[in-house]
C-alpha cells in the first residue's frame, strides 16, 4: 500500500489550498462558527446534549473529519476549520445558560461493577427500548460487550413479540456471518426464541463449546444487563426525548383515528426513525469514550477503533461462523421482513411513488409533518 511522504502531503495541501485548521479558523467568520453550534442545538429541543456531543454532531452532520482520535475539523469549501470544545461550551452557555445545570445527573445510580470480556463477538447484549412505544415506535438493539459497539438498532411495530426479536437476532447473525460465543438478555418472555436459536446454532456450528460449561445464552436481571442499559440512557437523552417533542409538534395536523393519517404517519415516521437510528448508531460507534484505567475493556478510543483493532488489545475475535443460507431459511420460516413492517408492501410502494412525486425531499425531524401534509392529498 503506497504511503505519501510528508513533502507530498504538503504539496497536495498547497494544490488544494488546504491550510492548517488553526489558521483557517482564525479567518472564518464568527457568524459561521456560531451558526454551526446553533444548528445542532436546534436539533436538540430537549437540551440534553452537552458540548462534547454537540461538537461531534457538527462533525457528523456538517462535514467534520477525523484527525488522529480526536474530532477536530470540518470542511467549508476547500478549507478545514477547527472548532474547539471550549468554544462550543462558551457559545452554548451564552445561548442556554441553564442547560448545563439541567443536564447534571440527579438519579440514584446502581453501583457499577467491572465488565470482563475476551474480545469482540464473545458476548452480545440485547434488549428492547420502550420510551417511544407510546407514539407507536418501539426499538430493539444489540451491542457488543467488549467494544461497546452498537451492532444493530431497529424500530419495529412490536418489540414484545418473541418471533420479532428472534428475527432481528437472526438478521444480525446473517449480516455478520456468525454468532457470538454468548448472547445476554434480560428475563423477558419475548426472549425464549432467541434462547432457543442461540443454543441450537451453537450446537450445530460450534459443538466443541459445551453449552453446559459455557452457556450460549445468559439471562440477567435488566439492571445487570449493563452494556445495553447504559446505552439506552444515552439514546434517550441524546435523541429519544427529542423525537417525542418533534412528534408532538404535529398534534394539530395528525388524527390518529383516521386510517389514512395513521398509515402515512407510520410509513413516514418509521422510515425517518430507522434512518435516525442508523445515524445515531454511527455517532455512538465513533464517539471516543474517556480513558478509564480501572476498566478492563478498551477505553480512550471509539468503539469502532477498538472493534477494528482488537488485536492491539491482545483480544480474540469470538465470532463463530455459520451457514448463512440456513439462517436465511430460518428467517423466512419465521415470517421474513413482514414481521418488522409498519405498512403493507403495496402501501409502501404507493407512498414511495407519492414521495417521488413531491420531489423526494430530505426527510428530517424538522420537516416530517410538512411532508406529511404534502403527501396526504395524494394518499
């Protein structure tokens, strides 16, 4: 793999008129820097995102790039600009002086233990998130215990149905081409099929690992399934509470008892929420966690970095390969994609046609109800 020399890098920077971030930031209009912060604060009406998260959201949503392991710059034209966390903090304090105190944790916390895991895919932590169930969009997710990486986040019509959860488990297994050494969930009755599949697949594809010595699935109390439970808290504070606010903004537009309204809202919002979950998952996986010298698992880097460079930590990839054609057959036998659809295929196709007819606008939390009104007469 060719490597550019320092001189070549300097030459290319000169050719593309790329200056050092500190230099270009100095000449960047103050209004542009402030507006970058304000735009991300506007996306957080609940006010739960701190300066570090806002800084990273600017990186993901407005063109930041990575320098080393720190998010430092974003692109404007051909220039790279550096927005420091201290600057973001100052702007946020001037705009919302009470926000920092409001974000102070007040809930009594359960005493933390020390997690031990041998590497990626040695243990997956799965659970449901019901905070958006009240508006009809429950979530289910799976997280790698060793790295903290979110492997899957899905919005589904019902996250209490065992057949739906089993399908999502198999969907991830099919995507990754293997199963973890162990799956960990809480004790909900909707997990019995996941328990069955985890054991059956282990015995079929890794019979040398005795399930009576190293269980393929482990049930825990919800408060002790800490890898994913901690993730749910951040998801709610950084994103979920805001979704409710944007949903409620359509209270004078949306009539739940009207089937036409209901079907269109289901299609639009499930599409938007899944896209948002994909974006949130990417943001969480690229978020550099603080260095914790007491922690046995990787810290001081993002989950993506730890997951990709696991050998650097003397870790072992625990993914147990499976026959994906068999997994695909099992998914079809359960009911396939229909299990996680909010509307029928026919309605989805009609909605997509109407969406294209109005110009295929970018769907966001800010404009979803406007798009709803534009599409409604055609449905």
